[in-house]
């Protein structure tokens, strides 16, 4: 009987510890997303030159997004057979493409009100839920779900889901289509480089 009580007590301790640990991750996640959104607001409002906005967003992206993990997942199966040089070249253009894409999109950001709604468990990580409400519109808010995982003891963004649409999955499908057309990873890299040139003209 004593052993039964000991086992039950140990189980309760494990449950309470896990709950406390996840609560701490949720708090860290909320603080991280709040800092990021404040930084984006600063970039848009204070950085007038496009080159400056791009440099600041690149720094924000590198510090808060798990670039290698996202890039590897987006590429999918071709990653397994790519050489070390191809992987390095791909990750470089992938990061630049994402940074330039969002720099262009940020140009139209009007400082809409972002509200942190809450968090939820997301596998081994946490999802932070935010709403964006256009101050000049009565439309329903845009729901953004930031999926965070720990890497080297700190939380990093693995995916951003906007109104139910995964940005990583969208990118994976886009690159898969290009890869299928080009037939190899070098062709994909060349296509991404051309897209980067096009973004610089916008």
C-alpha cells in the first residue's frame, strides 16, 4: 500500500512540474512575440530607407526564427541528397528571399493594432495567438498563430499561421513546384535568385 501512495505522489509531482514548465514556456513565448511585434512597429515607423528596413528585419529574422530548420523542412526531400555546398547556397538564398519578401510587405503595414489573445500547447512547444485589427476597418481581425519551439534552450519561431494558412507550408509547395519544373536543386536556387532580383525592383 505504501508503494502505491509513493507512486501516486511521484506522479502528481511530475504532473505539477510539467504544468509549471509549460506555463513558463507560455510566458516566454508571449514576451518574445510582444518584443518582435514592437520591433516590427519600430522598423516600419522609424526606418524610412528600404535598405535600413531590410537590414533590421534580417537581424530580427535571424535572431528569432529557426532559419535552418524552417529552410530544411521547406525544401523537403531534396535536402537529403543535396551536397554541403548546395545546402549552404540554398539556405543563403532562402533567408534572403524571405527577408526581402517581408520587407516589401512591411512597406504597406500601417501600424494596425495587434492584440495578444493567448497561448496553447503545440506539441513540444507553444503557439502564441495574436489578432491584428485594422483601426480603420470593421472587418474581423486577422488571426496569427506563432508556432514556437526551443532550440539551444531558447524559443524560436518555426512557423507562422495566418488565418489558418501556414506560411512554411505555402513556401514548401511553391519550392516543390519549382523543383519539379527545374529537376534539380541548382535550378531551384537559380530561380530563387531571380525572384530576389524581382523583389529588389518593387
